[in-house]
C-alpha cells in the first residue's frame, strides 16, 4: 500500500507538481521573450517616428544644397532649391566666383 503523499509508482505528488510548475514557467517565459523580441523594435520605430515628426515645424526651411565636382572645364557651382522660393521647382545656381543665376 502506498504511503501518504505518494502515488502507486512511488513518486511524490509534490515533485510532480513542482515539475509541472517549472514547465509552465518555462513555457510562458519563452513566450514573453519571443514577444519582447518582436515588440521592442516596433515600439522603437514608432518612438523614433514620433520624435522626428515633432521636430518638423512649419517655420523650418527644408533647403537642399549640393555641389558638382570639377569636370574637364574645371567649373564648380552649387545648385540650391528651397521651399521659401517663389516657385517650388525654382533653382538657384551659385558659381565659384559667387555669381548667382536662376531664382535666388
């Protein structure tokens, strides 16, 4: 006859319960880790998008400036476009000498 706290195979109910709790803990722990690996990058991207959206204000001039390197004619100039110019497609060309042409 089996004693108190043991089943017919001789194993303790307490050790079976402990093993079951351990399995459930490992199962939910691994699920939490998997969700964390998925949700953290998504939350980080959303936070960065909100941060950059708050930086943009109507008073900022989003001007782009670039230079074209020397060619065989060795002429250097800068092309500038700005949303504050009269036309959004207007281009200002600044030569190496400082002379400006176009819509400056």
